[in-house]
């Protein structure tokens, strides 16, 4: 690789170069030597915004995206979510600004049932924050869903996991043209249709 880079006038940055062994292996050294340079072996690294983990599972990247999405929601808390902006506008902002943060790179995820539960829990947390519903208000998840559906009767309602499933089954490169979506059912296995 170094010789190919040199023929193009490029030089390898050995401080940034890492090696990763995929799968669970105990005999992996902590570092290796390549052309006289020490290269570290890593469990995970971020490449183009997605976390690549040595377990080859998507759960670490999903968890990382959940943390990033929660931070994005927290950053807009005082300016948007607690402001006097109407709920339908807040929901549009959620669709436009928050969902793409979470769904970036999601087309490549192999999502498990546990991941789906985490994703839907994130979606509920975001909607509750957006609606100003605290944990001690004892509002059921289906009531939150009904409220957002009623407020967005024109634009429909969605589940984060359903949007993710739609992205993966259609193998779409982005999600910006998926929104807004109309929800046709009332349970977790909703079928999404693009608005015409």
C-alpha cells in the first residue's frame, strides 16, 4: 500500500493507520509492525461517521447513534423544544433535524430485536421531550403516539424502527425524501407509504 501511495506522490500517515481483526479472536496481538512502523490493533474505529466494531455487529453503531441523537435533542432543548413554537412545527423540525442524525448510515445496519426496542425507546423519549411530557406525568406510549398522530394528521406518524426498516428494504441511499411519512396501522409492524 505504501508503494502504491508513493507512486501517486502520497505518503501513508502511520499515526492514523490502524488494524482491526474481525470476529472474536483471543490470539490477536496489541500491535503489529509494518515496514518498520508500529501499527495499533483496535476493537473499533469510526469510518465516515459509522462505528466499525470487530464483532461485526451493528449494535455498537446503533448505540453510538442513539447517544449522538440524544445529544442533538438536548442541544435544542431550550431553543426549540421548550419554546412557544407549535407542536406540528416542532415535529417537522424533529423529522428534518433529528431523525437524519440518527438514521445516518443506517442502511448498513443488521438490526436485532433488542436494537429495535432501543430505537423505539429513543423515538418515544424524543417525542416526550418534544411534547414536554415528563416521566412523572404517567402518560402511556400509545397516548404519545396518538397525540403526535392527531397533531400531524396531514403528515402522518411514524416509528423510528419502521423508517429504518423501510430504508433497509428499499436500500435507499438517504432518508431526506422519506419524510414526511404516513403511518397506516397502529402497531409496531406499521407499513410506511411515501406521501404523493
